C-alpha cells in the first residue's frame, strides 16, 4: 500500500462486533416505533446525524419497510 494512503484496514475485534450488535438492536427498536419508511429514515438520521452513508440507510430502510 502506498505510504501516502490515508486509510489502513485494521481487523475487527469483539468490541467492534458488540458495537454493531448494539447498533442493529437500536435500529430494530427504532423500526418498531415507526409507522413507515419515511419516519424510520428520519428517526435514524436524527439518532445518528454524523452517519453519511445514505445509500446504506436506504437499503436498511427497505429491509424494514419493503
């Protein structure tokens, strides 16, 4: 990898897996409290304002609200 590359992958550990599980559990709770896709997406964006991967949020929204 070039020395000027700003991104280096580090393997995930148990702490990372636990954080992902908490995130998914929170998404399930948010989805359970929403009437539809628009309210779910807005609630997730409010809870995670720094999350910038909107295409992933769209896919997740489609999973909960097909």
